[in-house]
């Protein structure tokens, strides 16, 4: 494992981050400069005795306690600037804000490993409850065709999908708890499955084996139809989807006009293991980071614009 990956894993598992959305570039740059100068001039905001910056070559870094030495010694926040920053922060999302997520849809893949996990205790909900009759018929036909050529263990116990999936991305540290919390705040989450097509995490399912690579011909047209109906009937305003390129190929890029995607790939030069395990790990990290940041997409997330009119890529609206 590389040093950079160890640091990334540590940041993902041990730290939390908050961000403030500032759409205007001039205002964003101005407030950034004022914040840097203000923190550097603060007598209370001092780094710990073990801070690596104490050994930095730059005397400015050592004296200011800031790795970013730009703007150190410059103008600091005025009362007006501070009030404006507080206003912007209040308008921004936070992971602990208790925000209503009922107009947000999260899309994620299933996984091959179904050893079972603790039941999260969510109320049982089937994707059928959120669809019209025609879309339900499309879903049922797809499941029948998919399991006709794969494996469905109808003798297995019916359990929520989230209580079956035990591999990545579901093994990612903190992801399951974050997902349960978000669902309790109204989040719509749909799992793209090679066997079930589209399934909610709370939906009771049997154990099965059906990779999308074998059933893509079944779901190629059916999944987009189901997703569009789901979005329409449930007043979804934005979607976030993270998966491999194989799964992303069956998910439309124009569901709402504000559709964000993270489709990580395997890099043999830097990644350990094989693509089959490393890509799902990256998917899990992307999902965990997104939810921890209060559904503010960071690195690796791209706003996709296909057929629907939309503004240029930017952070999500508040």
C-alpha cells in the first residue's frame, strides 16, 4: 500500500469535513484569502506541538501555523465579511444537518458477495411501491428473464437487500450507517442488480447469483424505463450514482437535469489487487465521501448532462 493511499484511507475513516458553497468565483477567492489571513493571525488557532509544519523549510509556514502561506499577513475578516460567511455556511448542506433528502435519489451497484450482514431495521419497502403498473410489469418481466439464465435461491430466507450484500462497496467503513441515516431522512436509494434489475436497500429479496455482465441484454432498456418512471412519480430533483463502467452503461445520464456520477476505473500503475475488487472499493469510497459531505460531490464526481437542458457543471444547488 502506498503512502498516499494510507493517508487517503486515514482521512476517509478518521476525519469529517464540512464545506461552504460559494458560487461567485470572485467572492469565493476573496473570502478564502480573508480566512487564511484571519486564521494565521489568530492567537488561539495554533497547531499542535506534533504538527509537521514545525519542521517546514518555510519560516512563514512555521510562524503562521498554515501550510497554505498565500495571503498570510494580508487583510483579515471584517464584521461584514464574517456575517456574509456565516450566511453562506447556513445555506450550505452538512452531514449532520438533518436535511430532508426526499427529492434525492442515490444509485449504487449490488455486489457478488452475499454472506449476510446485520439487518439495519429499516421499514420494509419494495421498489414496486414507488412505481406505476406499467413500470412494475417491466420490472417483473426483467426479473423473470434475468433469473431464467442465472441463479435465484428461492429457498433462502427473505431479507432486506442491505442485509444480504456483504462485499464492496457495502464493506466500506461507515457507508452502511451513513446510508441508513440518509434513508431515514427521506433519501431514495436504488441498487442496480444483475438479477433484480432495480431494488431498494430495504426490499426483502432471496439470495441469488446474477452478474450484470450476463443479464445486460435484459436490463439495457428496462432499467432506464424503470428509473425514469421512478424519478417522475417520486418528484426526484437530483440523482447521484457511483458504479463501475459496466453498471453505468445501463443508467441514463439525463434523469433529472442534475445528475452526478462517479465511475472509477482500475489503474494498474497505482492500484493493488485486481479491477474486480479494487473498483468496487473505489465506488464505496466515493459513496461514503459523498454522504459524509452531505451530498456535496467532491473529487471523482462529475455532473453529466445529456439530453435535458442544464447549467454548466457546478456544485449542487441548495
